[in-house]
C-alpha cells in the first residue's frame, strides 16, 4: 500500500533531486511491485505514464504516453536520435531487468532512419553536421542488415537522398552532400578521364572512417559510378529524321524522343593522346560488359517512339556515338590516329583491350573498316574463319595436311604377312667385312634424282629398289619382326654360355666364369625412340648398343639411319668407343632363310669409305 500511495504522488521535481544510485535502488524495488507498472488489459500500472525514466541529459520522461506509445528506449551501440535511458542506470543487472520487463527496447534502426535520418538528407541543400558520420554508419548498417525482401525499397529511398560527402575535382577542396547518381568513385582512371571537366568524387574521408570495401559496395549499389555515365540530353528530331525512322509511315502523335551523351566525352576527346584513347576504349567496354547483346547495342542508341494506330519505336545513333564515329581517336599499329571507318579492327594498336564481353558489339556500332576476310566470297571466308577460330597457322595447316596424307598412305599400305614367326627359325648371325667403295668418275655428269636411285640390274623375279618403294608395305610390322628375330638370335647365342633368366625387358646370363650378361630390348613393350634398340650390359656396365635394320630381301637398298642414331654412334666414335655400336641388318625378314649381318662401328666404316650414304642431310 505504501508503494501504491507513493506512486500516485511521485513528480518530476521530486525525482530530479535524487541521485543515480537512488534511481537504481528505486528500479530494483519496483521489480517486486509489478502491479504499479505492468501492462494489463483491465488496469494498467500507474507508473507507465509517470516520469520515472531518467535520460542521458538527466531529464525525466514517462516510459509511455497516454496512448501506450513508447517514448524512451534502452541505450543503443551508437548515438541515436531517440530519447534513451541514462547509460549508468542499465549497468546494474536488476535495474536493467526492470526496464526490460517494463517494455523498453533498443531503438528500431529502420524506424530511426526513416523518422530522423533520411528527412535530413532529402532537403534541397542538406548540411554535413557533427552527427553526419553517425548517420552514415546507420545507413550502412541498415543496408547490410535489412531483409532481402525489403532491400529494393530501402535502396530506392537512399538513392534519392543527398547523403554522400563528395569533393569537387578542381583542386579547390569544395565539398558538399550529393545523391549517388551525381558522384563518381575517385579512381585513378576516372580522375584522368575527367581532368578539366567538373565532377564530384566520393570523399576519401568516408574510406578513412569506414571499411573501404564495404563503402564501395554500398555506394555502387546506390548508383555511384566507376565509369563515365550515359546521360540523357534534350533532342528535337527534324521532320525528315522522324519520317525516316517511321519508314515514311503516318504518325498521330509523338510519344517521346530520347538522346544520350557520354559524360565528359567532348572534353576528353578534344585533347586525345594514345594513352587517353586506350582509356576511353577501356571505359566503353566496361560500360557494356555486363549487359546482354541487345542491351549493349541499345546503349549506343537514342530512341524515338510515336503513336500510329498503336505505339511504335525505332532507334537512332546517340549523340556520343556520332562523336565516336566522326572523330579520329583510334590509334593504329603505327601510332597514327584514325576514325573507326578508316581502320580495321585488326589494325588497331595492340595496346587496346581486344578480348572482352560484348567487344563485338563495340566493333559493330563504331562501324570499323571491313576486314579483308569480310570481302571474300562466303565459302573462302568460312574456311578462314574456321582456321582463325581454331588458331590454325599456315605451318599448322601444312602439318595437318602432311599428317593426313601420311595417314592415308598408312591406310593404303599392303598388309605384310610373314611366312614364319621370328621365334620359329634359327638365328643366323655373322659379322661381315666391307671393302672400300670405288666411286666412278662423276665429273661433268648431272644426276637425275627422279630416275637414278639404285643402279643394280634386276631380273624378272627381282624388283628394283624404286619398284619396291612404289608399293608401300607395313614397315612397322617388318621392323618389329626384325627386332624379335634379333632378340631370339641373341638369346640362342647367349644360352650357349649359361642358363637364361628371363626379366621384364629381356634376359640375363651368367657364364662359367661368373660373368653376368644382361640383354635389354628397349622396344619390347613399347617404342622408346632412342638411337638404338638393344643394350648389352656386362656385370652392370653397358658394353654394347645394337640398332636393328630390317629388309624383306637380299638385294642392296638404301636404309634410313635417323639423326638420333647417327649422332649417338658418332658420339661413341669420338670417345674412342665406336666398337660399342653395331647395326644388325636383318635380310629376308619373314622367311625361313632370314639372317643377320653385323656392321660394327658404322662411323669408322663410313670414314673409311666402306659404307655408301645417299642422300646426306645437314642441319645448317
């Protein structure tokens, strides 16, 4: 009863005489008297409309007005336009508990923005006051926390408010608050572009106060630009222009005429330099890179709409596009300035960006001089376009044709079928001694390369070398047969010295003296492409290298020795180890009378004039 009587008599004057400590104790005691302050449908507590809440400035106010509307809030993290409880009074746990149970809450951020903040920046000439950065922080926080379904409306409200601190670019430090669509980011490229032209950039102070990445993202969504804007300008099309756009059809009335300028273009292009040209090209591409192809084309167009039985629309070159087409602002590879119509795209300096989304639209609207390829007949143009799209150079094309011809030749080869398998006949190996070749006097003679290839006479049952080559056969199969024949012949010979031990790539033999020999067939599982086919090892040391050459007959013929094989043999010869290298020539491959002739140290034989070489190719 005492508290109820006290509550009825309480006044502002009385409470103003009390300390913060007394107020905290008062709130703690009220926790035990909920009937005096709780909200009930039948009877509301008397203290709900009494000035029992002390504000930060020590004034007192009732928590709710006579209509039940809240009049005071708990302190916020940042300064608020709302009246809030003195911060000291919420430090006590029980005091804070009372205020929360009474129904006080933190200020509603979005209500504060709409009620107190936005109206300040929706006036004609808003002022940047001492609360500006607090206001900006709340707008930024509001953007980051607003639910997605409400974000579009919130962004629209902010886009029409002059709340961004901007600085003029004329070095006068003149600043003011502007709308997002009136400002640019102060990037290096934009400062170069707008040099000598009056615009406003976002103040660097905002980046110092807040995280730059967050500020840029926030302002970009609102309409602050990082590239020159396309600006709508007045246009008054002539009767002739309108008639042309209508295709000489009738018109009941005009609906609208829209034309556009690219902000700062005339000022920028008036003192063009190569670097400025590259920058303008970069900005034009940036303006359309995120647009659809249709939108990108319309970016460069004005619009005329009229009514004649129904609404009709046609487009025309925007004013800024006419400037871009009529001015010599593009730089060719010789650093000369050209109009778009005077230069092909391929003749542009390589300092321009040449790969970018919608770059084909920019090339089209500027109306470059047609490329030579575009002037070719349709079939030829299609061939060149395919080659260009697949980066096919002349050298690549020649190689492709050559490979195709080789493939066709390979497919046309006769299938070679041996009469017997290489492991079913005895391996006959003999080392031969060659005599020095006596060359006839060739002075004054001219060799007919096409007809003089091999001079050995032939009979009815034996084809000449030229005739043999005119009938392609499977050289790979023949070569494989020859290698297998040499392998089995070597195996037979070494088996006489001891027991054979098979290994993955060949075999091993240990003779009576304990010497270990190892024969490695390099191509046993797949071709290795080295300068030899077999390696002979003695006690782990490589002592011999065998290159196999295979023929299907006994008649003399030219056998190819590759550069790799020849150079490996020569290297050994230069190291006085020429005897390590041998050529095993297999005759009569695939037949029961096959045999192997060994040519040891071929470089020595050649130097002694005992090997005939034709032709010889030098790498110069």
